[in-house]
């Protein structure tokens, strides 16, 4: 029995001769009363092949294999699927898609949702090379994540060669090693088994694996494979991993540093992924100095590194207007004390950027680079040492409480008067909810004009000290709210 | 005897009949061996007329008056001018102009200079309505300015009606009062005498008076005078005040809030000022939501209110490229705790904005709005209560020490590598000086590649705690500098 949204797996034995990775193809079309979904199997080494399938609907799914290897051809498969258990909400998709709305328009365009209709708001973090560290550190990373608020991790398949992260990995995706070179036609099964194990463990923690397929931080040659090898690698990766509900595809990290790849390459790779991934997992591509054209139809959400050093997540407003897609600021700089310019903001500034972005209807990812520790979270995983992560957890609680139909306040001549400087998330349809964020400003009081005909309760939120103070009584009309003349305050106003 | 750059004044007695302000004109052309400069006299009430003249060169200047009043016509005037005394450097002009360079190009285009060639870097502050307060407060303001580092004050002629500043002024520029109305054809001499006294007192303190000629914060009607009355008022103001060397003309504060005035109006007013001001004092116009076209030839420097709430003085780089003129961010928001969005940044943030702007080759103005005090500096003057003003004084000392030919570092592929995130002021011609500012970043160390062939000394500057720590020894080549993992640090590197 397979639980809905979880992985059905059939193990088959086929040929070991030649190079099964390049020579053998294997497919199966799973069918219930209404639907037929074709998946690609893949080779696991030692003559073992696997077919995986993630049923999105309960019931009986039948399939017959097809292959150019007679040992694998014409096998009957049966997947009996039962309804999803508690906490299993399926894939994360664009909210519009889950709600059956077309295209990119309206507030729902900017958000995500589990496919069963459960709310999902990403609060990401970054551990690029965590699966390439010693076993003990990988376990520690999972333990840290378990105790954190993060529900998305950016992580690479290929090892990472970059300042503070120059060791060889435990395993490589391809057969071979640095000294003797790599066989780019054969994958190395232990690497993939570990990767899958980690994806499953993340899923058990409710964490999405935002898998970075290509990146430029390389000394082994994986960033400079030919177009054909890239496609070969992408097909294998998708065939093998797309059955995990918590997988997102990030085509590249800092794509524009891979200067030897063209836009045509990326567009081709996107088509390959779309063709092989029958589940339509989320797809993005992440920039360094210049943005990819996130309006391309294959891109489900904008995965952004801030380009301006000073105006970062505040630009969510403009990016929403530009792309009409969910905006995920996957790099708004990292908390830490590194020498390099992207990794030395304070915990306060990191927290501020999260708030600024979320109040504007965007999403952010965290990262941490404190050089005094041997393991640096952003690359190795391990432990968190910063000041922002508990505040991000606090923000997540606040955001979980935001009503479904809330959206960033639009500046009209009317509300511009008092509140032109403060972003606000609110429900304009019934005036039931307002959440203002004051950021680095330190007003000692503020005037609010509450919508007529309603009573409100007001809470002062100290986003840094993580306190919520309910003001006594209820409020109507134009009111003056005393504030503590401190940075990082928010005001939450709810209809009684 | 008149000192060079100071005011020669001749008092004449003419008609008192009719309305001398509108009916009588009076001119005199001062002449030495090489030059002839025509000035307009003005009426002071009680049959008294004055002719003023600021000689820019020592020697004998002769003039004969001309007037439509026979009592004022054909009078001989003699101005004997002696060389400027200590501390008297004349007008502040664009550096290009002082150096005899044409147009707007090269680094000198972005700076000011006293006309005698002495360095002048504006560190402004804002006391819009200080001359309209009680005598005692005006004196207190001068005392505060005397003990501050500020060398430019933005100040209005017309009284100010705006939150926290709603009282009637002591005097008005025109005859009349609020109850009975104003006679917009007659000026009120005591107002102008006081204004002149204050301008002279500022000059004695080495402070430029950035005079705001029109502004929208009004309940008396001075912002809604006809075009003809505006011109009448501007002519009188310029005829009377242009002889003071420390006068700058700010056509308007937040010109775009005076929605009933057109661009044609402003352009006309600029022409009127240029025609009447024979000394070519600095001219600007200041915005609220939308920038005036600062590339207009009559504008000597951009007087900017930041439009973006988040990226403020960092935009100096772009504004320099856009206008090729001195960039003065006269409002980058104010330090304080006011309810309104432009007036509640911290002392730290104000100081940071000053540094960010100065390191980029721009200039800033300060302002302070702490509501718990009866007198609020930005409007009334009085006393300073904030945390930024001593730090701005410290910055001024640092900037005074910057060598003449220093300019903002241009990002090239070479220096982009290590230092893309940090603005730097440096002398690229001889590699003798570098001043890096780290702003809100908190790196624990930094790599610098010092230019080859030179030895350097290095100083760590804590811009908030106002300390300068010289690192032991001298440095060559690629070096690692330990930093204290704190915000608001700068590094100064000087050739030994």
C-alpha cells in the first residue's frame, strides 16, 4: 500500500552489461480510471533498476513497463494508494494552480499552496553543501533543522568549491574521483542513495528540498560539462528524484556566473526538466549580478538574489509587479561576519529584511556565515549561531496568523497621507486585519484611521524581542497609538 | 572702507509718497578699472533707500545712482575696498566656476569652493522657521549653531504652518497681519532687518544661509500669491539680500506640493533671480515626491529630498551621473521620533546616511525632530538633542582631511572583486589615500590589495564611537585587516 503523495517503488532486475545508464531506457504508464501518468525508471547499479511513482489520488493504479531491455519490458506493476495521512499535504505548487485558476493574475499568483489546499509559506534557509559533509555533520544539520522554523532548504547536488568550503566531498554524483577523473556517463549509486535519504528526512520534517541542479563553485569540472552531459545528468536526476513530493528544481545558483552557458542552454534544460517531471514540481533559476527573465513561462516563481546592496527585500513590491509570480528572495545577503560583502549583515538587519519582504507579499531565505565556527551553516550545515533564526520563527508564527485574503496595502491618495512610509499587510475586502511594520524607524506614536463601523483590538509587536502586547480596550475611528520609540516594531490591528 | 566680500551700504533719502516699493526704482553701477557691476537699491521704509554692493576685488569702486525719483538720482557713491581679512573667503560657488573651468564635467563639477579657492564642504542642517521664533529662541539657535559643526542652514523667509509649528510668527515679510490681511505691495521693514541681522550672524559663524524663497506650509496665503506678486517679492528679496556673501537661493522647499505653480513659473522665477543677483549665488530647488529636472542650466547644484525610503544617500552615485553637479541631499529623513515617516530615523541611521553620501562624493543636511521637546530643531531651532550631530562633526573632521583630488572609487572588474560592496573615497592618481566605509555591515576582517610600490599606514575608524585607531607598523601588498565585527566602521589607508 502506498500513501497518497508518497513514493511507490518497484525494483526490477535487468542487464548489467555495457553501460545501462546510457544504453537502457525504461518507462511505465500508471493508470487509474481517469488518468494516465508516464514515469521514467532509472538504473541504480548492480543490475538493479527502479520505477518510482507518486500517486496524487487514492485508488488502484496499474502500469506495464516498457524497455529496450527485454528483462525489464512488459512487467505489470500495481500501486494501491490510500488517502494521505495526517501532516501529508502533497506537493507545494503555485496557489493559482492548486485553486484551478489560470495564468498569473490576482493576489493568489504571488503565493504557494500544498496541493491539498493547505497553506504553505516558505521560510527558507541555505545549506548549499550539507549532503557533502561528514555523516555526523549531516545528522547535526537535520537536528538543527528539526528545531528551527525553516521549511525549505537550498542545497546543491554537485560539491561546492568556494572560500571556506574547499574540501572534497564524501561522494560524487558521478563515478570517479579527483585524481583519476570522473566518468560522466556513469552515476555513483551511494551518492544518490544518500541524497534520497536526505530528501526523505527533510520531508519527514516538513521541509522542502530546493535542489540546485547546476552551480559555478567548482574545481571538479561539473560546472563545465557539455550540453549533452548536462542533459544526460538532468534527465537522470529528474527521473530519480521527481517522485519525492518535497522536491523543487532550482536550475542554477548564480546562473550568470556560468558565463559559458547561454540562455538557450538554460531554456533547453528547463524543457528537459518539464518533459521528464510528470508532477510539475516548482521550477526557478537564481541570479548573481543580473536577473534571469523570470517572466519566462517555465519559471513558476522568481528565485532572487538581491542586486542592490541597500534596497533588498523592499523591492518585492516592484518584483511582484514585474513578474506576477511568487517572489522568493533566496539571497538578501546572509547574517554573519565574513569578509565578503554578501555575508556580514547583523541579525537585526536579516530579521528586518524578512519582515520587509513578507509584509510586501514576498518570501525570503535565510543564511548564516559566522567564520569563527569550523562549520559554517550556509555551506556545511551543522549548527546555527546567529540571532535572526529565532526571530524568523517568531515572524513565521505571525505570518501563520495572517488571514487567507490579506494582501499588501496599495498606496492610494487616501491612505498615502498617514502611512506612505510603512508597509502593511491587510484584508481590504472586510477591513478585518492590518499588520504594519515600522522597520528601522522609531516613531514615538502613530495616528491610525480605523475603518468606520468596526471595533478593533490593537497589539504592539516587538519583532526583535519577540513580544506581543495587547493594548487595553477596543478602538474605533481615528486613534493615536503610543509606540516605544524603538526600531523593529509592528502594529497588528484586528476587527473584534 | 569696505572689506572685500563684505557689504558696502549707502543710505539715501527719497520720496515717502505713494508706494515707494512699487513706484520707485533705484540702480547704481559700480565700476573699477576692469569691471562694471550694476546693483538694484531697495526701499527700507520711512523715506530711506539703500544701495548695497559686495566688492569682490580690492580697490576703488565708483558709482552714480539712477532712479525715477529725482531725490535718488545721480548721486555719486564711492566704495573703497580692502583685501579680505582672515576667515573671510567670499562666496561659496561651484568649484568648477572658481577654478575657471567651463560647464559640468570632471570631479570638480561635483563640489563647492569659496571664491578665494578655500575648500568648502557643506554639512547642512535645517531650521526652517528659526527666524520666526521668539528672540530668545533665535539667540539660542545661534548659540547651538556656534557649537555645532554645521556650516549651512536651510531657512524660510515666509512663516511655516505645519504640524508642531502652527503659531503666528513674530513678524511677516509683508505689511499686515492675519486678522486684517496683508498688503502684498508693501514689505515690513522690521522683518527684513531681523532677517539681515540673522544672515550676518550666520556669516560670522561661517555658516551659509540656504534661503528658501517659497514653500507650501502656509495658512496666510504667501504660498498662493499671484505670479506677479511672486516676482515682485523675489526681486525685492534678491535686491536686498544678494549682497551677503553667505546667501544661497533655494527657490522652493518641496516645490511639487505647490501644485498650483507650473514649471514655467519656476523657470521664470529662476530667470528673475539670475537677472537681479549680480553675484551669481548658488541656486537650487528642492522636491517632495518628484525630482525637479536638476539638469536645467540655472540650477547650480541638486538639492534633493530622498524619494526612496530605503535607498537614500547611497543614490548619490546615480544622481551624480544624472546631473553632473554637486549633489546635496538636503533631506535624507530626519533623526527623531515623530509620528510622520520622514522624521523618525535613529542617530545611527542619520550618521550612516551622512557617511554613505559623503563617501560617494555628495553632501548631506541634517535635521532633528524629537517631539518631547517644546522647540523642535527642524522647525524652531533652539537646542539639539539627538545623537547624530556630534558624529557628523567627527565625519566633518575626517572629510576635511581627505586630499583635494580624492574621488569615489569607480568599480572596475579588478577592484570589483574584493570591494564591490563597500564605497571608497580615494586618490587614484597617486594611490596615496583610500577611505572605505562599511556601513551596516559587520565583517570580522577584510582583504585589501594595496597598490604595488608603496608603503601604507592603516587606521580603523569607529564612526559611531568617534575613535581613530592606528594599526601598528606599515603595510604593503595584499593584507588582511582584522575588524571588530561591528557596524559603522571605516578603514583609512594612507601612503607613508
